[in-house]
C-alpha cells in the first residue's frame, strides 16, 4: 500500500495541474493580503464586495485604493486581526483544488482504465481502495494546512502582526474546518466510484455544488421551510466553514464536526460497496 | 509431474441471463505457452479477467500457483498482464509509465525498465509521451509492463494487435526464449490460430463460453496434417505389417479401427494392396488433412457470436 502511495506521489508531481494549484493558491493568498480581504472563487460569500460597494457609494469614488484605505481606517484593531481568520473562513475555495486532486489520483486512473494494470497484477480491490483514499485524504489535508501557512507567511510579510491572529489560532480554525472538508473529499471519491468517468466526475463535482446551492436557495424561497433556512444560515458548507473559522460556537462546531464525520463515513462505506461490486473494464 | 500454474474448475460467468463462461475446466502447467483461441466474444478475455481478479466468477473456482482463489496473497505479484487494450497515462512517457508501476510493485532496480523496453524495442523512444504512441507501440508497452519484474505467469490478451509482421516475429522469439530460459508460463489469447500455432505448445478452443477442445501442439499437428487414413478391423496386424513390410514409421493409431499414415513415400494404393494381400480388410481409405483455419472453422461450426 505504501508503494502504491509512493507511485501516486511520483505521478502527481509530474503533472502540471499540481503546480497550477499551488500557483493559484499563492496568488489568492497574495491578493487577499494586499487588498486585506478574503478572496473567493465561489459566488455566495459576497460580504467583502458589499462592503467595498457601500464605501464606494459613501465616498462617491471608483478608486479601489481609496476605498480600501477608507475601509482599513474604519476597522478596529480586532477587526484588522480577524481579517486573517476571514481568509481562512473562505476555505471553501479549496474544494476546487481538492476536486483536481481526486481527479488526478483516482478519477484519471479509473477513467483511463489504467486501474486494471494495478488490479490485475499488483493489488486487490481492498488495498487499492484504501491506498487511494489515504493518499487523497493526506494530500487534501496537506493542501488545507499549506494554504493556511502560505497565507500566514505572506500576510505577515505584507501586513505584519497587526493584521493577523497567531499562527496557532489560524491552525486551530483550520483544524475545526477539517471534518467538513474531508467529508466533501470523501464525497468526491464517491462520485468517481459511481460514475467511473472523468468527464462525469468533473461535471458533477464542479457544477453540482453550484446547482446544489441554487436548488437550496430556490427551495428556501418557495417552500419557506425553516429547516432549509437554518441549514443555509448555519450549516451550508461555505457558511459553516466561515463560522467555524471566524465565530466558532460550541454547539455549531459540534454539529459541523458530526456532519463532516457522517458525510465522510457514509461516502467511504458507499464508495467501497460500489467499488467492490463493480466490474473493472 | 509438472507444476500446475493455473487450474480452473467449472468456472462460470453470467451477466443476467447471458452465459459468458460455461463450466470451463483448464489446466496450465509451468513452462506452457497456452493459447486461448476463439472468436470475438467467445469468452477468452473473461477467463483472463477472472484469473487476474478483474471480475468475479458466478460459479466454479480456480487455483493460481496451487493456491485457491480465495486464499491468494502475494501470488498476484508473480503475474504479468496485458488485458484488452493497453492503458497507460497519456501525460507520462513510456519510461515514466513503467516507473509508476515499478514503484507500485516495489521494484527497486529500475534498470529492469530499460531491459523490458529493450526487449519490446521501445528503448529509443522511452521518453516519448504515451499519447503520441501508435497502436503497435502501445501494445509493445503493454507487453513490456507484463514482462517487468520477472513474472512467473504472463497473461496476454490479443498481444499482437496492431503490431507489424516483423514485430510479431520478434515478440514470438522473445516469448519462446523467456519460456525456455526463465521457465515463464504464458497464457496468450488470439482469434488468429496461425499466429498462436507458431508459439503455443497447448491450445484451448473456446466458443460461446464453452470449451470446444483442449489440445497439444502435437495433437493439433496430427489432426491437421495431410495423411492417408485407413480404416480396418485389425489395427494390430495392420501396424505390424506397415512397419515391417513397408518400413513406415511415421503413422499414428487413432483408435481400434483407424490408422493415419503421414509419410507420403509410399502410394496409398500400394499400402492398400499389401494390407489386402495379407488378409487385412480395409473398410475405408482416403486422404485427409486441413489447414489450421479450416480446423478452427470445423470446431466452431461457422456460427456467429453476434
């Protein structure tokens, strides 16, 4: 199993996409540090943009420099420090990077049918499943913490201590987010085992989350269901990750950790069951 | 007694109502080059997939290296495989593709990669990306993958697809040399009997999931070879006469009524006269012998699998 993980490492460091991921991660960390606002790939976290627009209206200016400077002056010392936590709060961005990791390690192997080389003369299904899962989870965890460390380092260089909480606090915030992020990672592997196609996986993993959020928002507006409202306000992945990093509350944290663990276990069990039963073509 | 490498017992595979394999019994001994012959969809690949664990059987069982399938452990590492089309990572070179699997197998001596690439004549283009390979080159890389790590059993599914005639001849020499020098056992499938005939020492004919015949190279030769067939009621007396009077030694007794003479030094009419003169009645005399393809067709009966 260790050899299989070593082989995956050998292959992943030879693919361009891992370097693209690191480049994007660094770029986002630099941009966030420079503009002193969390950058997001997804659309739902638009607080920062609203803040910018409000100040631009108040000041009647289109200059980003002027708006950012005004915004900075309006912030208290605590808010300035909390900015670093807000960046960690936008870690849903990492979902898109994890999508690529799962693709590179697992979906490509199944989609290209290279999996049969491993299963026919090297390993059995159980070892294959475990080694891929452990490798993906390790890579995702490493990526999540590297992102925190990258941002912490860059932010300290660009803005100094005034704009950052301690590294320990940032790592703690990241750790609280881990169950949800790893639950999502396990769910991505489930998509691969169900569809066994790289194209289907990419479509569902990338568009599915947007579709999911849209359907939830629509159902919330149409059905006025309190459970959906509560979910959207507190436990929808993007919101939950933000709250866990910026305003952690005991009850909310426990529910989020349980949600993450349940999603993780359910996905892993379903994936293994499907994989064990499936015919390798 | 030869060591048994693969043994299947009533191996069956069903997909809903469709029977892909129907009670297959097959024994492959150490050092065999075992040819699996059948048309497309006959069940050749399914047998290989079950043996290599890519799919599960619906019934029956099999042994690998004398170990039951449900107790296999490290035995898988003794197998080299090329099942169906060769699949590798497009963005990696031939060398790096093999290196990836060498790491998976725990091979520490990477010079083995160079050796197998040399064996399949891909060493000069080892740094070319897999995506730029022709079908023949892909096939060669698949064979190199199967031969890496000195396997005891090599399973090759239609390995000569897309390979040019000179390449096929070179691969034939490689397979026979590996069997001779290292005692490697091969199971090779093909729908072209004439190709397998040149390397295999045993054959299994399969059609619609059923074994039609398991036969050695010598037996196949005997069945196909041009010969004169004599049917008589006294085989014992007839063979004595053929050997002593006519000095013919190249013959075979098929059963207690039939003798086949492969030598064409003496005309059939002369043999017939001699037999009759000595009181041996001949109930039938005719020339026989068919090509390999005719033999194959006679077995499968010309029906289609579609």
